[in-house]
């Protein structure tokens, strides 16, 4: 892990304005470290900044993430991948004898993951999944809502025919923070138009990283390294058909943790569920789901359940669940949201089960047709 340690990371203090931090991120930094004098406080990660429309004068102390894992330098590659998934940040601090040695960045882990991905039972096409999209006539506010409520970090933009127009990712949303003098100022008649009501075409990237197909992990990582990105979007017949992201890759690597027995199950974000009874109930629901699906297959490779919550304008808390299960028959994913965390998890698991049962029925029909 020492080979991935970076000591040249960006440091800011608690009173640094968001506009200054965003400027660093637009130059390529995915996370910055926040200090109070010489004491490390936490991380500001690019994916967290896009969840809200922060005013440029917002200070670092208002958005810094303090309760994040701290590495000691002895973690395995799989352990680090798991910790990135659990914390949902783009960089983690490394401490030695109580002193901050440096930072490990998610994109460095991704770029150097080929050996571990090749060791997995999953080919790159097994991990590709259908992207969520947005129409080019929708607003920036709608795009931010889709990103937040689906727990994703990039959004392909399409026209009325479903053809690809461009992509919105975290850096594109950041442009709205530092360029409010250009976005959200007014229309031709002089009427003030808020940034969130502008069409997504004002911030999208028309030339993101795309390809027609992927044949191997090596090819995928070569493309990511060449373009310094942690995603690839597949375009066929001018339409977005698949996407692979850093989170997908981290899941595969984390599932390889040494000497594990049985199904690899990971729940990230369970701490966001405030009620301990709800947390216990969710644990039991997931355990029951694994047992049920386990009866359908000889082997379940892994199950990830990502829990994320956010507070709405009215003060209520919305829970967003992203489920993904890997079986010998393929990879299944689902998303669900609810004001109740138990309901959201149950819906996500039910959607996974429905997909699996449909595939099992299709297999039965094919076998009967071949008799």
C-alpha cells in the first residue's frame, strides 16, 4: 500500500471558502484534506460537494467529513477497496504513530487494480450495467436530484430519440459553484433565472470517455489511465448502453478479501440509519435474503447493499438503497428509496429477487425448448 501513498495532496484550513476548494478540484483533485492549524480534521470529497448547491462563500468547516477510516499502512488492497466503499470518499488518510503520513486516493487504487480484477471470477462485461439517463431539456436541478436519489456520480444526457448528447459528472456540477455569474444570472429579457432551472446542456461534457465495447479488464483500465478518469461509458448506435465506474471496480476487489468463507456480504452506510432496531432489522432482512437466494444457486459470490440518506428541504430524511448481487448466472442490481430505511432496503432486495426469478424462469423455458 505504501506505493500508493501521496504526500503532495492539497491542504486547506477550516475557513477556506468552497469556491477556492472547487477551483482545486476543477484542476483534477478529487479530495482535499482539512486542517485546524497542524491537526488533521477530515476530508472534503468531490462526490459529496455535488449533493447540494453550495454558495461559493461556504466554508470548509461546514462540509468537511470527519468520521472517516484512518489507514495505518498495513491494509491489503482488498481492505482498502472495502474502506473506500464504506466511507464513500475519494481519499483516505494514512497515519503512523499518530502522525499523518499522506493520503491514498481512490483513482490510484483503480489504476493499479488489474492484478486483482484478473483474479476475480468476474469479466468486465459481467460488471457493466445500464446507465440512468436524463433528457437534454431537463434542468440542472433535476440532474442533481437524480444523482442524489440514485446514489450515482455521473449521468449520460440524451435527446428525444434516446441518442447520446453528453455526460454530467461531479466536476460539471462544480462549475455551477464557481461560475454563478455565468450560470443563473438571467435570460434575454433580464429575468433572473436560478442555476437549478437551467438546462443540463449548460454544464454537460460533450466529449466524455466512451467506447463501443470492452473485451477485458486490461482494456478498461488502459482507457481509464489514458484519460485520467474512473469510468467508461459504452455507446452503441449512438445510444448509451452500459457504464462501469470506480464503485463497480471497488466492489469486485473488495469481494476478494483473503480467506473469506461463504458469501461476501457488505452493507455500507448502515450508520446513517439512526434507530438501532432498524439497523438490526435490516441486518436480519439481508441475512434472510442471502439464505433464500443461496437455495437457487450453488454459489453467491457477493452481495453489496449501499445505504445513503439525505435531508430534504422539509427536514425529512430520505433513504436511498443500491443493491448488487453477483451469482454464477450474472450480476443483478437494484435501486430503491423511501422515508423508511427498512422499507427502502426491503424494496431493493425484492427487486433483486424478482430479476433473479425472472432469469431462472427464462432458463427453464430454454431447457424445455431444447428437449
